């Protein structure tokens, strides 16, 4: 009897162990759970729309998404309250529910709240805004009256630095070295104020050009007319300076087929003096002619050649290069009559094949390429002004 009771107790203990210990538990991914999940979509695939049951995105859409039947209820195994409460919770966490059905091709749920595009403004309104902006910036600058004690003019070193003489510190050193003159008097102290439009400023005897004046040197190509505008539409000097803010004009002329240096500026007095015969500014030309040349050709040109409008004399003449019958000669003169170099050599019996002006006063053409425009340095401008006593 004892053995039977003990066996009964052992069997009961074994049953308990099997129920709670050794017997394996059902896995979470069993057939039962798979059947329950089969009838409902994943959380990321669910749609929670707001609206009536008859409108788009209403209960009919939820039926299709959840896989429900015609009655519209959820399948067995899915909690009934997970639809509305879960939708509200998840919709609020992700930025709010969506607003209805599709609004365009390719849209999944239509535009969300707060992301709508602003209506386009009419062109007339944009034009009015642009006109108001232009009118605001184009107003003339109002000059306020100077307060009591303010000095007029600009500091001398500032004017010199703006004219290209160096930094302000370097210009102060020029003043300390007594190399700067204002209206004929040497400046020895710092802080002197001047009017760059009225006062005459010189450095080492050369006049300093103020900012309002522009000076350019152009290597005119052949075929360009020496005018700023041509009514016949031919290429002219104005085509090279069309983007300048101020109006420029040329100093003297060159024939259409003559190449070389020609000056452009907006300094009227300087241009007038450079072309006036009283000041005798010399111009140098290189001419290609055919030989042989007599030895006294230079003497003939210096003594004077009789032309239709009077005698024309050269200041200097020399042969630069000779290759067979081809000669390259240099002629320097201070007159500026029309075609004067061509007429002089033609009258002497040597027609010109090609003519180039290589210098205008102290300004040399150098290695400047044909058709290139360059701004003259302040030293060159000073030499030009000294040439005509400015």
C-alpha cells in the first residue's frame, strides 16, 4: 500500500512538472496567432481617416483596408476598440489625421494640414512692387548741412590714395618727404584738407588726376572710324567704351586705315590743349614704304614739303628697318592735319603701304595689342598735363 501511495505521489509530481516545467510552452508565432494577424493589417499599413461613413475615406475605405466583410465590422480576433481609439492616438502623435480622399494624381491621402501652397501673385502686383523699390532707391541724395565745427574738404593723403599714389600710409610718407604740392605750395604737415575738384595737387611736379576724370589709351585697329558714333553703322571708337558711366571723347583723329594709339578722356581742357598747335605735342608714326630711298629724304621732310594746304615739316626722320626694297621708316611731327604723313611721303615719291602711330606725346603704344583699351597710369596723366602746362 505504501508503494502504491508513493507511486501516486510521484505521478502527481511528474504531472505538475510536466505542466509547469518540462512541457514546452506554445510559441508566440504559432498558428493561432498567425490566424489572428491575418485579418488585420500591420500598424504602418493602417489608414485612419476622418469623415462620415458615406463620404470618401470613410467607413468604406476602412472596410477595404482591414479586410472586413460587407457588414463593415472587424474580423474575429481583432479588438473592436483598437480602430477609433488607436487611430486618434496614433494620428495625434504623427501630426494629426489626414483630411479626406486623394486630391491629385499619385497622391495617397491628399495634402496634409498646414502644407498647402500659397496662391500665385499676379504679374501686375509684382510690377508695382518692383516700381516702388526702384523709386525708393532712385531718390536723389539729400545733403544735410554740416554741423558746427566740421571742416570742409578731404584729407590730402586720402585724395592721393584714391588717385592711385599708394596706400594712405605711403601717401603720408610722400607728404613727410616734401614731395606733394597743393596750389603751388609744398605741404609739410599731415591732416591738410583739400578740394579735389578745385585744388591743383602735384606729386614730384606731376599733376594728380582726381577721381572724376578718366584717361584711356586705345590701340585702334585698321578699319575703325575715329568717331564715337557712326551714322552708317561702321565700327567706331564708341564701340570700345559703351559700358562707361561717363561720356568719353577721343583726342585727335586717325585715318580709317591707320592703326595705333589714340587717347580717350572726359577732361575737356586737356584734350583741347593736346590737339592745339600752340603746344606742339609730338606724334610718332611708323610707315611701310617701297625703296630704294635717297639719302636726303630725311632732309627733304625736315625742310618742308609743299602740300595743297601749305608746307608740312617733320621734326624727326630715320630708317628703322630695310629688307630689300621694303623700308620701315619713323616720322615724328607735331602737326595734326588730315592724312599729313601719307601726303608728305607720297609727295616725296614714296606712297605709304601701312601706317601705325606708335606714340602720342609721352604716351607710347608699347606692346599693347590691337583693339585693346587700357587705363593710363597716374604718372602718364601727369606727364601729359605737364606737356600742355596744366
